């Protein structure tokens, strides 16, 4: 939160309320989206006004009126102030991403993860992004790493259209293959044994889709970047809870693996966390 924004809010909000406001809005391109905490009396309209005053690039402010839902991972939005539009262009890691925040999933809070994963990819790798959205992970990898091939899959047709636009704008035509459909079905039909690395940035389905991720890896194994949501209270460690859950699944499948890296990516709500495991697979299941 900028010092100026904090000062503007301090005229009407307590320091505790200001801290909650900071965690309750995102800026995507020139659109701000407020997610008002349920346990305080912050007026979204007041916050929207101050966002527009302080962040001169913001042209539109919405309040999110529903959780993210459905196969397409969308959310309901209500206009608070500014232009009544949901499409924008977001700049990140030297790339430009066109996105419609009302029709596609996009989180600027995954910037660090997208950059981190791109930094792990070696030239010449083949990557399968099972839940690509508008293509952020895919485009950043293709832009930053030479001689990569990324199969970029999403089930949302609007997201895939924006993905194609982002491939064009960022000039990575020959490096990314955009695919519309269910990643499980696409991998089984045409991508078995193709990947050195599989991305699974959809926590809601990651555990269910793990067998498909193994199916996508080359016979000598490779890497899976697995994302999950975990509830943890008191002294519970959300990362350790994720490891236990995933290890149980991997052991049941007969996979040879190591959790090479793990961390909390971000807090997503009271006692809820998004976690990531970088899984190095050395032995694939004998059958799927």
C-alpha cells in the first residue's frame, strides 16, 4: 500500500481496517477489484474513491460480489466507479496480457510464482500447462527461455481467445500451442509422454488431475509444479499438510518422487493458504 493511499484512508478508517483493505483489492491493468472483508464495516465505495485518487492509472473499480466459481473460474463483479468495462491490458515481467476480468480468471498476486517457475525452465524443455487461463505462465516462460515448447490448455473458450491474443502480442507464436478443452482429455488423446515439466496452477483440481500430469511426463520423469489450497489453524503448517495429502496420493500410485521445493504462495482468507510443491518425478506409475 502506498503511503499516500494509507494517509487518505486514515481519515475514515482505523489502522486495523486499513490493513484489511490492503489485502482486499487487486489492480489488473487499469481495473481495480475490491474484495471487502466480511468482518468489518469498510465501505467499498469509499475505498474505490481513494483508489481512483491515488492510482491515477486506474479507470474502473469493481467490487467482487461472489467467490470464484465454476469450471471457468469466474466471479461476479459490481461496478463502483469509473468506466463500465471488464477488459484490460496488464503488464508483467516484460509481457503484456489482455484479459477480461469478468470472463476469465486472472490473479496479479501470482506474479512471483510465474517469474519463479520461468526461472527454473531450461532451454529446450517441453512444458504442458494444464490450466493456462489467458496464458500468463506460458507466455512468460516462452518469452524468457530459448527453444521451449509450451502446450497451453484451458477449458474456458474466452480465456483461450485471450491466450491466442497474448501469444500474438508477445510474439511467441512458434513456442506456444494453445489448446481448448479439458486437460485430462487432451493429455490422454495427444500429449502422453511429451513433457519435461507440467504446470498445475488450479488448486481446486490439482489433486484429482495428478494422474494426468504423470501421463504427460516423458518416460524418464520430470517436474510437476503443483498448487493447492490448504486450511491450517493454530500451529498447523499448511505446507506440511499439503505434502502429507500429496504424498499419500503419490505413494498409492507407485511414483518415485522428491518434494524439491515447497512454500506458502499467499494467504487466500482466514486460515486458508495457497501452497506450491515442486515435485521431481524419477519414476512414473507402471500404469495409469
